[in-house]
C-alpha cells in the first residue's frame, strides 16, 4: 500500500513535465529545421503539431497514471506497471516516424533519416520525463 494519490501534486507534476517536454521538443524542432532544412510545409516540424501532440501525450499519461493509482492503490505496483506500460507506448509511438519513408502523406515530403531520428528523440524525451517525474515519491 501507499499514500493516497494527491491529484494536486500529480497536476503540478504534469504541468512541469508538459513545460519541460514542450521546451525540449521545440528546441529539437529548431535544431532539426536548421540542420535538415525541410520544406516549410513539413508537417511533423510545425510548432502547432509539436506542442499539441506533446501536451496531449503528457496529459494522457497523467490520466492513465491517476487511473492506475486509483485502481491499484499500491504505489510500488502502480509505478512498476506504469513504467512497463510507458515503455511499450514509447516504442509504439515510433511507428509513424519509422514508416515515414513509405507514407504518401503530402505533409511528410522532405523527410530524411536525420529528421526521423530527431522525431523519435522527441518521443524519448517526453516519455522519459513522464516516466521519471510521475513515478517519483510524493
């Protein structure tokens, strides 16, 4: 067993993780654009996409973690299961990036393997921030 989940504390952590992840991912977008020089219409490097998808992922993870804490109650078990689930979701999140070379989506014209690696790094940064900060003791 563990202490009951403080939803205010989780909301604060989610806010911190959201800001941290957005700042890091926007910085990676700027670096990626400077290095690879994709077309201006390249969808994955649009700031609205980067920020929106990062915030959606962080918020979804917070909701899942809260639900797991509510259902499982035991903090150690919740954290262990959440880390496993987060790792699986992180690996699954690579799918759109890895399949980009075979995509017919006009928003993805101009991709390079460096861009794909950079997009995957964005997922890793947000994923590790979620895994680290959500599972820390309260």
